[in-house]
């Protein structure tokens, strides 16, 4: 696993800590900058000046291994669109309506109302508001009804050029939070956690609750979950994308080690050109092409392969990948 770390002024301390963890774990990384046109540039790690051969360095780096990214929400979305694997763990399940459908009243703001800025009509004097999903527009915050309608009127004047024109938002009554905690989760296991307040400790009861919520809704292969302690017990505040989440007092080295040790549960781990062995004939083959297909049993990986043993299977044959060994580049297939 290699990493791309975004040089991101608004999140500088987290960036520096993650870089320190990567170096402590002897993990290769590049420091990059993403401009407003989605152009990615490699920076010198010391001077932060763009490299003259940035494109060449970047291509060689990303084509040779799996790529993990850390930085802004724009950077995570860019990684998703460009097709880095694992790249960004962001997915459609991070939307609050989706989360509520799964966890129900375990969600702190389960009584939320959704709509665009122009549709919402809050009645509380002060209330909580945030986008329904992971977006760069703004983080969750409390706002007064007066300020909300001033904001709404200003954006209405902009019309369709407003950033909020079709952006789904959610509002909910303000809740009393006694303490709030953040946990980094990889492969459905808690890797590290901390309170937002350094003086609050993590109890066994809290760990048990958090693991139970993770088991109920493992939203991605790696993610962050925030838990609130309230007068009604523990509640889920939100799920966050691990690629963009602030570290607080969590252990960044544990995060790097956990991500680096992920055993990929998809065929993307096995790139074109690597060699496989069939289950029945033990013939060694080389992948030529692959695609996902639908069959009676669900999705499967269809592989076109070239035999490396003379006259064993013909030049090209198609296989359905039914099982594979995670710890090697040899897989078992039914032909």
C-alpha cells in the first residue's frame, strides 16, 4: 500500500501527523496538491515546491501498487472518480437517511428533517443543521432561526448558481451531549479512539456499544464513527470517511498499519499480468482481461486468461472466480 497525502493548509496538523506515521511505518507516500481544476501535482516534501517531473513521478507511483489517500473531501472525491484502489472509502451509505434506515433510534439526530435550504422551514429558535452526507460545503453546526432565514434569503437571490441549490440538508433539535468520542475502524475492528475532550476516558461499556454499532452497520471497509454520551445513553453522532477525518487524540500509526494490512476482498488486488493457477488442472495462466458479470448465484469475476503451459487450455479461456487465497497471488478457479 502506498499513500497520497494532500498538502492542505486547513488541516495542517493532521497532515503532518499522518506523514510522521507513514515515515515511522516505512510506508511510501507522495505529498500532493489538488487545484480547483482537479489537477494533481507532486510537491517536494521539504520545500513544498512542485516537482518539475511531477506527472512522471505520479504515474510511476500510482501504477505500481494500491493507493490510499488522506486529505480534504474534494481530494477523497477526486480519488474515487479517478479510480484509485482503495483510494477513498466514501460511498452512498454515508447519507443520513440511509444510516437512519439501518440504525434507527441509535442515531443521535434520528428525529431529523431533510430538504434543501430553500425547502426547510425550521420552527425552533436554535437548531442543528448539516448536509445529509459527506460534502465539503460545511460541517454540522447549530444556528439560530433568524440567522437561518437571513442565509436562506441571501442564497435565494443567487438562484441556481447557489452552492445550496439542490444540496440536501438535515435539521434537528439541539441535543445535550455530555461527551463525544471518535473511533477509527478498519475491517470492522476498532483500531484506535479518543474523546474530543482529552480528559474523558473510554470505558469498556463505550467500547462494547461502539463495536455493536459497527457490527450492525459496517458502512465501509474502513471508516470513522463518532459516538456521543447523553442522558439517554450512548448514541451515534455520525459516520465519517476515514480519508478525510481529523485525528484528535487517536493513534495515527495504528491507523496506517491497519490500512496497510488490509486484505483486499475484491479482484482488484490481482492486476492484469499477474499469474494465477486453476483449481482443476493446476495450470498456470496469465490474466488478459477481466470483468464483473451477473450469474444465477449473483456477481462473479469473469476472467479471460492465456495459458502458460503449452496446449493445456487453449490460448484464451473464460473462468468464473469462485474462491481465492488472500495471502498469495495464486487463486483457485473453476473452469
